[in-house]
């Protein structure tokens, strides 16, 4: 058995890597400007840069020695003058898409002071001038890379002649080509660092730990009560198979499944809390506040669970061994509750264990609507306020839990079904 | 091959016709589809002519009217006719259902076919890929996608739902292809020297079409439901009367005693989802080639 | 009153499925008897109604079946009159069944010992189940240790023996065997049939054998009934029916059996020990 567990654990690894990569793709590759999404519109470039710096977002994606910097963001002069409009002695020509720095000018185009390190300008220029301590002199268009340290001059200076610029790029030089976003992310995860919440100004791991108890207090009751009720009702369906009771329950199940989760919450809050005054509407003061959300959580899940468990039971009931049992003189209840149930439990266990990860994400909606300060509440809040690190952490942890739950399911399967070969 | 396919469809139709509930659902689906088309026409007309459509016109004098002769389903807080907005909601729901399927179905079918047919490393890769996607926590993942996708608005919603729906279909298709691959008609085709691509698309694909149709019918309402939640939360559609938005604005009014907007939107959503769900179930039974009459 | 030597008397049994246009007369006015200690064969092709007839004896036919007429007298009592509870006490204790596919006829998640033990527990209280299970396994020539094995760990032949053991757990008077060897390999078939022969002599068991295999009929059965499409077309002693089939259908059935040599009268008698393995 131990070898089986080990083997399954090893098989988990590619999926774990896949999950990490997928979150990387989603949060590092897909968005154009994550900092802008997270911090919004009214922020300085320096604040954006700090955001990037903290999360390694200014590094190359996978591999490389050049990192971007917001002190001078990539800007295609064909699109316009951009920030260069601020300097009167840098004349922009839309027709040629060039910038002409007038003679006798000293312009530092950096938006904020650079942190220590080695940097590099890549300039396509024509004319004469000085850039970050290096003399530029070319009669015709030329592209040159100019390196400089943060100490000292970083900008342009012209003397007697103008300097035309067609393209300009700033990069920080990193010593380690493997110092990339991907690597940074992996290192973060190894350390257990899940990022920093801009909204709460706290490390994400702390927020998660704080939120777990509340979520569990909601989802564990939903899980347990839900499973018990669903299995019981599906047993009823199987026992009264194809009679009125069975068909009625199936119709109810489909109807329950078709009601949108929102409606359950809205109707529940309105009818039971507000109108009837049976439960408090919002908050997390005592266990009473959990009753309504738990009730809603259970009822909303009943539909699909009953249908699934019922199908499983009925599939079993049509098997040959059931006929043998009847032929032995076993009574119908015993056939159902002893013979069929034990077989049916095998697929049911899968279904049940797989639901465990959802215990953790809490119900995003339930917590949000009922003001329960768990991980679901945290999640919705993070989505609405674009608190990237929190969202990413929740997604990552949720996925990893799912992978672990799969492993547990396999183990349960091996324990419950004597036919599983423990190879 | 084609003859066999035809008799499967007529067989299935025959079985479906016998199921009265399924027929009712089919009727509802047709009705909703017509409403969606009508809604699209109305939208397009007003959009092209740059007029404000009736369902957007704010008229505070008419606000909060209970259902009556002029407005069968009453008016909302800004005096807009609830029924007309409801119809527009159908249109948006259909857009979501169809576009997300247009994303999910090609991906799921293509990957499923490749995995099932070629096996080996290709299969390993596809299984790894969909296992990874399947591990993602549902709604949260969709919301995250909507959050990071560059353009705001419905694109994020479509991608989010589409990129999570393909997984189930891929699994199913892969399973079916694996089953069919071993069957004699494929061996026969191979023996005749037909190329892989041809076998896959002309022979196997028609036989897994029923899986695709059933999946579409069952995922459609799920997509609609998810979008309703998302627009309720304020993500995705702005301005246009998605049912989610209507529920949001109806919620507070409910507590003030104005029941009609919430009731009718709830009913419409429920009926749409129920009809598709039941129809999908019935289709699944009718199209199952193994079920004897 | 003279002692009735028939343990089972089926009289004019009618078992139907469906209604109206879709009515199927699975068993249409069928009558047969099984005498005490006799082995009787019910022969026919698939769809002939032989299985349904056998299952109907204790109302084990599928739920959709309707018992439309006739009587099933077991030891003089009409089974069709009994309540469900009464039927349950007969099933497994006085009338036992063995079925065609032993591999799927056992519950996969319980051990063989548990399942045999259940049969014992249901009808015989106060017995040492473990010891009794061992005795039963010995009776069918299986090692005792198999009691703790699961069905999937055993071969078809072994499982069928277990099924026989389980069926005999409560010393039934009648054993109904529904094609017990059809799903087994040829050599294993022979073993099972020999076992049945041995047991029927040892324990005085009456057997109702459902089969489509005339080889089995000639080896085991005292009398034969031939069924076609729910009706009885021929009956008689094995010798008579096999040598002198009256009905065309019976003739067709027998002619359909592939043989390496043309049929000779002598090759089918049970007395002939040179029983042709090849002709099966």
C-alpha cells in the first residue's frame, strides 16, 4: 500500500508543475501591465516600479540579462511624443517620428531616480551629443548601446549641435541570466511566500491563515450535512426505484439544479431572514449566523448530488450479484443497504473526496453575501479590488488542494475496492 | 458510414419525440432562441441608427410600476420596461452560451481527438494539460481570467468560461475516440490505407458528434448561470441589461416591496436553465446508440 | 393420500411483459414437473422463455414481469400465492439457484466466505457459520482458504463451485441451474457437470437445468422439455427425445449441433462411456 501511495504521489508532480506554470501564464504572461491593473490609474511610475520590483515583474520572463524599468518605459515614437512633451527643448516631429534635442540642452528623461545597478541605453540617433557620459557622434543614423552606473549622469546633454533620436530603450543589466520571472516565482513558492496584498497591506499567507477558520466553519457543515442528506435521499430513490417517489425526487433534483446560486442566496436572505425573521441576514457573530448560509449551501448542492448518487445506485442495482442476493432470499432493504451500498460507495467516495478542495475556497458567494470573513470573502474582495497576489495565491492553493484531494481519492479507492491492484 | 449516421439521428428523433417533457423543453428552447434573435435585431437596429432603445430609456415618472396593461412585467427603478430588458437579457445569455461554446468546443474536440487517436506522448501531453486545467478552482479561476485579460468587458468572461469548459468535453471526446479506435470499422479503414486525418475526421468524428451536441446543450445553461453571477458582481457586461445586472438592481427593490423585476428575471433564468438541462438529459438518452428501445 | 413424487409442478404458467400492442408472452401456457431426485432439463434457444420460467418459480423474474396465470406447486403449495416474506424464506433454503456467469454473480466487495455465510445466516440460525462454510467448500472440492478470497481472485470454474456451495448451504430440495456452464471453458464445464451429478446423487438433490446444450442434457437429465418462443413443443425422457424427436423444432435444434461424425444412435447414450469429447 505504501508503494502505491508513493507511486501516486510521484504521479502528482507533473500536475503540480502544470498548475504552477498555469498560474504563471495567467498572472505573468497574459496581462499587459499587471501593476496597472492592481494599482489603478492614479499612481506614479515609481509606485508601479516598486510594485514590479517586489514581484519580480521587471525581470525577463524566462531567461535573459536585460530587465525593463519604468523610469523610462518602452515608447514607440511613431505613436507620439509621450512623456517627451514635458521638455521644451526636445522637439518632436510627427512626420518623421523623431525627437530632436536642441543644442545646449541637458535632459534626463528618467521619471524617477534609478536604484543601484548597471543600466543600458539603446539609442538610435543622428547628430552629436552626450548620453550618460558617453559621447555620441554620427553623421547618419546609428544605433548604439550606452552603459552607465546609477551614480552620475544618466541623461542627455548637447553642446553646439542638435541630437536626433529615432528610438530609445532603457534596460537594467542583470548578472544572472536565470534571474527571470519564472525563477523568481518558483523561489517565492519555495519560501512559502505567497505575495503581498496591496489592499490589506499584509502578506498574503497571513491573510489566508486568518481566513481559513471562518471558511471551514461554513463549509464543513455544508459538506457533512450535504453528503448525509444526499446519500439518504438517493437511497430512497433507489429503494422506490421508478415509482412515483423516485420520479418526483428526480424532478425536484433537476429543478434544484437549475436554480441559479444567486437566486438561492437572494431568496434565502429575503424570504427567510428578512420577511420571516428566522435568521440574521448578515454577519458572523455566533453560530446562528451560519445556519442560513449552511442551509442554502446544502440545498443548492442537493440537486446534482442526488442525481449522481441515484445513478450510481441504480447502476449497481442492475448488476448480476443483486439477482443472486435476491435468489438467496435476501430482503430488499438488505440488498440495498448492504450489498448495493458498499459497491456504490466506491464511486461516491470519489465524488465526495473531490469536493474537499471546495471546502477551502469556501463558497465565494455565500461568504460574500453573508459577510463571513473567510477565504471566499477574501477572494471576491481581491477580484473586485484587483488585489493580484491574493487572487493568485487562492487559485494556486485551490488547485494544489485539488491535486492532493485526487491523491486521497485514489487511496480511498484502493482501500474500499478489493479489486484495485496495488501495484 | 453516412447511412449509419442518418439512421442514428432519425432513431434519436423518434425516441425524443416520445418524451413529452423533452418536447416541452425543446419548445421552450426554440422560444428562447427566437427571443434572443429578436433581441439581437432590436439591438442591432438601434445600434446602427445610434438611437437609444426603449429598454434603455430612463423615464423616472414611470419608475416602480407594478405589472399592468402598459408594462406586462412592470418597470424598474429607472422607469424601464422590465419585459423588454428581460428579452435583451435572453440575447446576452445566448451570446455568452454560444461564444463560450465556440471557444470550448474546438479546443476540447481537437485535443480530445488528437489524444485518443495518436496516443503515446501526444496523449500524455493532453491529459497533463486538461488535468492541470481541471485542478483550477472553478469560479475563482474564471474570475481571475476575467481580471487579467487586457480588455475589460465580455472578452474576459468569454475566455474565462470557455477556457474552463473545454476540459470536460476533451475528456469525453478522448474517451469516445479511444473506444472507437479499437472498433473494426477503423481497422478496416486503416487496412484500406486511409490516412489518419481522414479516418479521424470523416469516420470517427461523426460518431462522436452526439457527445458534442449533448455537452453543448448541458454546458450552455452553466455558462449562462456563471455569467449571471459575474455580471451581478460587476464583472463583464456594463450598460446592457444582463440578467445578472437586473438581479443586482432588483435586489434592493425587493426589500422595498417591489417584487416584479426579481420574480420575472428569476423565472426567466430558471426556465432557460431548466429547459436546457432537461433537454440535454433527454438528448443524451435519445442519442445513446447502445440503449435499446 | 398417495405421496406426490413431484417436488415441483408447474401448471399452465403464463408470464407476460408489457401491455397492449407491446405485450410479449415470454411464457405462454407452459407446464412441466420435476420429480424428487430427478434432474430435468429445460431446453431452447435464447428467447424461448426457459430462463423466465425457471426464475418465475420463486418470482425472481424481472420486475416488469407479470404472472398472468397458472400455478407453480412446490411440494403441493402454490408459490404464486405466497407473500414476499414467505417467498424469501423459500429462496435459498428450499429452492436455490445457480446462474450463468459466476464472475459477475458474486458481490465483488465481499469475500466468498462472507457471501456463503450470509446464505447460511439467513435461513439457519445458531450454526457455526465458519465451520459450515468450510464444510460446504469441501463438498465442492475447493480448499478452505478460499473463504477469505474475493471473487475477482478466483477463476470461473472455482466461482461456479462456490456458487454451488452457496446454493447448497441450506440443503435445498430443488436446485435451479440457469445455464451454469455456458460461460465456462469446455474442460471446466465437464468438471462442474460432474460435480452436479455427484451432488445430486449424494444429497438426493432435484435439479432443474436450463440449457441449450444437448450434450449436457444427455449427460445429466432424466427428462427433457423443449421450449420455443414461450411454448412447450416437446417433452419426454432424455432417451426418447434425443433419439426420437417428434417435433420439427427439436429436430432442427439437434441437427444444428456441430459434430465431427454423423450422428450415431449409440454415441448419445449415457451408458456409452466412450463419450465423445470431440463431438461437443
